[in-house]
């Protein structure tokens, strides 16, 4: 008589609590040994804390035009003032709010949408896979920033439209990563066994396949945050970002173009803020990639 596996036979292995704790400590030790990752994480924590407490740590209103124009950095204005007499340090700190919020929100939305598309395309195949992947391939043919510029031109400027544009521009990265993993996972024996006992497609996708895609998705999300921050800065630099009276790093850089020869600090300090944020995010993302060992999935894309 043929033997049919029960639901218990195909349930994912339950990691013993002690082993689970050991793995977590191994993961943390590996991260701690990577000095660049530790530095990057510490810098990101400081940036996020500064953005959240901007109203408490900034000495002036970022839009107050109460000071001398183009004043060099001093004890009164640590990073100087701009062409309208606004304190540059206050504007950069408040600008971190926009950059970090856009980076995190767009990547979160792109992750959710991209993961869903990748799961559907990889699991069902056929016309669903062709429909989704032809769109993804079309989007893949253009740089993400060019797509974001086009979408903002269609939707219009403003914070919400910028978030929507960058989200749509970045979701193809997540869809490709997840689909490449699903194509191999769906052929595993435990997936076949789940089908044989009548598990629904939803249960297979959410209970068996999705948990096994989390590592590369986390790494992709971490790296994409830096690209999203750069995209927002680029859009603001071109005048396609948030409203002109909202302090953002890209807008501050855009305003500095005319005065660079007279006031070097207008371009240097916001440029350093963008550079430090992007490098710190990449350092942390590279460490996660090495720990989770997901480079093989990136090569399959």
C-alpha cells in the first residue's frame, strides 16, 4: 500500500530554541566582526535619531530667513547660511527626515509589491509569468532613476508622487530576486508533498515558499534604501521632488549651484550628508549579503 505523507511530515523543521538562539548569536557575531558594518549601522542610528529629534537639536527654524546671507561656518552657524539667510545645519538635519522617510517608505512598498509579483510569476508560471516578467523586463531595460523621472513628470511633483514614482521604479529588483528563488523552491520535495495532500496554493506560497525568500529580500531592501535616497536627492536637485520650501538634501544642492564659487559650504555639507548616508547603508547591506550568502541568487537574476 502506498504511503501518503501527513501534514506533520511536510511541516518545516522546527528549530529548537537553543539552536535558534545559537544561530542568532552566530549572526550577530559575524556582523560585529565586520567593522565597516558596525560603523555603517552606528552612523545610520545617529542619522535616524537626528532626523526624529530634529526639532530639539536644531538651533533655528530651517526656513527662517533671519540671518546674514552666505555667512561662512562659525560658532553661531556651524555650517554657515545659504543665499536666503537660512541656517544650513538646521536645513540639513530637517532634510534627513525627508530623505530617510522616502528611502524607507519606498523600499517597503517596493518590497511588498515586488515580492507578490515574484511569488505569482515564479509559482504559477505560464501566462501569469509571461505577463509579469515581460513588464519587469521592459522596466529592467531602463535605469531606475530615468523611470522615476518619467513617472514624476506624469504624476506631478510632491512628496506622495515622489514616493509612488520611486516605488514603481524599484519594484522590479525585488520581483526578479523572488522569482528566481521560487523557480527552484517550487521543485523541492516538501512542496511536492504539500501539493499531494491537498494544501492550497495560498498555504504553500505563504507557509513554505515565502519564508525561504526572506534572506535575499532583506539584503536587496537594505541596498535599495541607499539607491532610493539618491533617487530622491536627484529628483529634488532637478526640481522634480517635494515643494521648494521643504528642506531636502537634493534641493539644498540645487540651490548651491549658483553660489559654489562664493560659498563652498552650500554644496559640500549636503553632499557629505548624502555620501555618508549612502556609504553607511551600503556597508551594512554588504555585510548582510555576506552573512546570508545570497550572491548566488543575484547571479541568477
